C-alpha cells in the first residue's frame, strides 16, 4: 500500500495509540501503528469524499460527505462491515 497523502484533513488515535488519517483527496483513510509504521489503507473502493474518522469498539467509523453516509469498517481486517445515513441503514 501507499503511505503518502494527497490531502490529509483529519485524524484519530485509538486506545492502542494507532493513528488513522483521513485523506480527502486520496479518498481513503491511512492506518499507522503506535510507532508510526504504515498498516494499510481503508475505504479505497467505497469512499468518495471522506472527512472524519473515529475508532471505537474495534470499529472504524468514516464520514463520507459526498456519499452522505458513515461507513463502518472492522478495525482488524479494514473491511467494510456496514454503513448508515440519515434515513437508511444497509442490510449488509
């Protein structure tokens, strides 16, 4: 994976001091471990314009303003689990 940024706009640090950086222009979230080593990219296929990220209960929540939804990813696998928006929750 590519650890460089196009336009980082926000970040979050989880309980284990892992860092998650939202790259709005790169259309993804980059994950780094507590010592700064690149761990992978989240949302390469689903995100259009990510703006914020929060990690809670082994899930990564990413706000995507152009998709008008919050994507929910598994913290370990980085795979999309579900998403929700104002009046809809997917059945994935």
